[in-house]
C-alpha cells in the first residue's frame, strides 16, 4: 500500500532497530482518510471470505477494525484488556504479553458477541511478536467461529510474529512489511529500490 509506506517514510520516527513511532497519523493522532483507505484495502484482500465480524484488541487497532467493518458492511468487535464491571461473566479470554508496555494482561470478549456462526477477520495496527494476535486467534477458535485471517497495517517482518501466526495455520496479510529499520532509514520487503532515508521521498 504505497500511500501508507510514503507516510511511514515521511512521518515515521524510528527510535531503534525495533521501535517505530507512527503516532502522528496512525495510533495517537489518526489520519481518518488513511484509516478508511486501510479498511477498504483489507476488505479487498479478504473479499473471498464471507466475513461477518471484524475483531481487534483495544486500543490502537480499533480505528482500523472499524474502517474495515464499514468497508465490509459488518460489525466490529474489540477485546478488552481489563474486565469492566459491565462485562458479563461469560467471556472468552486469553493472556497476552505486550512488548511495548512490558506487561502481561488478560484480554476478554463477551460470549454474547462471538460464536460458532461467525466468520471473523482479525485486524490490528502492528504485527511484531504476534502475541496479541495469537491471543485473538485463540479466542476465535475457543468460540468455535471460523477465522478468515489476520490483517495488519504495519508488520515488522524481522520479528517472529508472522511465523507464529502461520505456524498456527493463519492467513496473514500486512499492508507495509518492514524488512529492516534503523534511526533515519526504513526498508520495506517489496521495495526494489535501496533503503530510503526517513523524511525523504522519491
């Protein structure tokens, strides 16, 4: 997705060889037109699957799951990281370790909104270690629902997430696959050109 890659090149801040900051347009302040375009692209990529529900985990995947749900004309659902008093006791849950926050938490979804009749597309902003997405896959399977696949906005392909998900038999599509990065530069897996400095466009 060229539009997304250009924004990463122009506005992304690479803080280390593993940390990419995109909070000016993806996951703090959100470019709504870009988010809607991302949703349409996921809808196109999974058009061969009769998706009934889009699933993500709070919070930074919500805008992309909503955009995808709009494009597909189906509801979206997000797993909660902390069980609210209003959440029914009958929930599906899975433990997830966060690399960015360095903590493990329990994600949960009410059984009322996910079941065997559902065909689920999981959408999230980042694929790195794959821990959160593996937790969502576990919940979908526990619910007896059919998993259409996983769509990720940005993938750090040099980390283990894709291998983890594919090892679970999951179909994965990512819109921007980063092969390597370092402060000031990024290289996407499908780029024919050489590494291009951040902040510079061609």
